[in-house]
């Protein structure tokens, strides 16, 4: 069971890293602050989910 949890954890981490890579690359190429806003919003929601999950 713990092996499945590790796979899920690393898959989630790799997905977040991939989205971060895409948004940062898009921001660097286009200098559009909307992509940076999307990235900040993504991390704010991840932080809120992590904190709300920790309280339960």
C-alpha cells in the first residue's frame, strides 16, 4: 500500500513541476504577467490545500 502512495506522491510532484516549467517558460518568452499570476495562483491553492489537509 505504501508503494502506491509513493507513486501517487511522485506523480503529483512531477505534474506540479511540469506545470511550473510551462508557466515559467511562457512568462519568460512572452513577458506576459498573466502567466506569472497563474503560477502564483496555482501555488496559493496548493498551499491552502496542504494547510487544510494538515488540520484534519
